[in-house]
C-alpha cells in the first residue's frame, strides 16, 4: 500500500496537514458552531468563512503523571457548627469582586480558542453527509460530459506534448540495436590488439591492420545520431465519455401578499442553502426558478431572490408551469427531476385539492423527490393538509415546517440527509 502525505503549505505558511488534522479532531465542535452560525448570517454573506470558538475545556489534553500512592494517615477536624440538613450560607463577597463577569480567581487564565475556517471548509462542513435522494445514473450524455485521459504514446504530435524520458529511452534502444554488432567486433579487435602489444615479436603490420579496423568501427559507431525523429514519442490524450447523473431542481417560491418580508427572507435563506449545495456537490445540474402569486413565471437567479413583485395566491399556477417545463425540456427518462416548494401555506381553498391532484398525477410519477416547506407560525392551512395526505403514501414526497430562522438548517439537513445503503 502506498501512502501520500501532503506537505504543501497554505497561504499563511502553516502546514495544511496539521490544519486538516485539527479540523478532524474538533469536528463535532466546529460543525456545531457552523450550524449555529448559518442561522445568524444575512442572505448575502452565507458563503464567506467563519470564526469558530472552541472552549477551554475541549482543549484540555490528557497527561500521565505520578500518582500519590502509598499508605497515609490523616486526621480530619471535627464539625462543631453544622448538623445534618443545615443550609450552608453563601460566603461574604470580598472587596474588589463586585463585577458580574467570569474573572479568574487565580490571577491568570486562558481565553477560549478562536479558529478561522475558510469558505471552502465552511461549505464542506455545512453540506457534509447530504445528497439528492434517489439519484440514478441515466443515459450517457454525448454532448458535454467528456473528460480527457492519457491514452499512451504516439509517434506524432504537438511539440508541447513531447515526453522526454520516453524519447530518450527510444534513442538508447535504437543506438544499442544499431551498434551492438559493431561494439562486439570492436571489443574483440581491442582484445587482439592488446595481445599483440604484449607479444615481444615484431607485429607491426598486424598491429597496423587492427588499429585501422578499430578506427573504422569507432567512426561508424560515432555516426549513429544521439537522437532521431524516429525516437520522439508524444503523450497521447483521448476524450472519454462519462456516465452522467443529469439532474434538474425546480425551486418554487410563493411571493404573494401574505408572505411578509421576514417570511420571504427565510425562504430566500433556504433556497440559497439549496443553491450552494447543488452547485458545490453536483457538476451536471440545472436549476429552474419559479415565482408565483396568482400567476407563475420562470425567472433567473437574481430576479428569484430580489424581485419585489407580489399579489394574491394560486399555488397550482406554479405546479402547472413546472409540468410544462418538464414536458418541454426535461424528459424524466434522461433527467433526475427534483422539486422544492416554499410557501406560508396561504392558498385559495378551492385550489389546494387541485394542487394535490397535479402533484399526485403529473409531478410525483416523474420526479425523484419533491419537498414542501411551509414557513409559518400559524396553524397549518389547507395546502399543508392536502400535501400531508401525499406524504403519508409516497416516500418521494416530504413536508417540513419552518417557524423561525433557527429551523432552516435542521430542516434542510432533514430533507437531504444521506441515507445509509442497506445490505441485501
């Protein structure tokens, strides 16, 4: 087994490995701080880093030390002031201790440790263990989803793709193959010449012939070029098609007059979390934004979050527009279709049963998962009651209730919590 240890330094010249080890060690405290921080942030600053405070008690290190041991005799003073059941009076407060803070009584102490995590670390901890439910790999996307992979070597290519090591290996092999016979002969002739030089007899003519032959062989060997165009090898790349999990998420938000600004801010926070989760976790995913009051309209990201348009409430208009877009652009055989609807639950009474019918007959059969989030502190309205009947019978449909900002992240995790795969 091969272990790779990352020794690269981060921007502050501190070891990235140590930083990752620290995050793993105090992961529970950091994740708790991240979940609390997301509820305190504004809509626009949810993607920045965060300062995490770890209390002193969590930083204490266990140590080995010499125990007291041995046998000791102690004499304890008797009790002449209290009997069983007496209440001990609070000791009198000393001068100079009138403050109400947490000052140390020992004269010194340590502050809580403040640890800053980056944007990427913050988002990783925020969306860890989350996934789109029931995601399946559909047909091979032949248009956009390819990756470039190494595919060996070739004899022709761009100069920037020359593999020097492979080319030199080819050069050595060629020169060995072309000069091996000559080098063997050269070695034999040099050995004969050595024997003649050791002979005491006059062998001038024979020596001359051997020297001439050796010179001719060396000249022929030297004429073999060190590198030849035949030796050059280029790195070859090929495009490989990838099995894709194409997915589309429909984000439906009620912007009717009953949705006050606080309720809209909660809905925006939820959808910003959803958008960050989708774009960070999945590369091949479309997001369709639909706003509705009495009429529904497909809008872009900016208009979805910042438009001031308002009106009455007909929730079925958004569902009908979703069905129309699915039919035109997102075939359920090729796409994993998801939906999320946020509303305060206020809807025309006659329209709520129609919403249930559209959901049951036209949307749920074509979607992997659909979630309805009701943002309200009132009793549940007719839309919740109609949707609750679907949630009881279809696992691909879920409903959640958000009352305050603090409920957003727990509800979000409940909707997209990664499910453990059960062994067959």
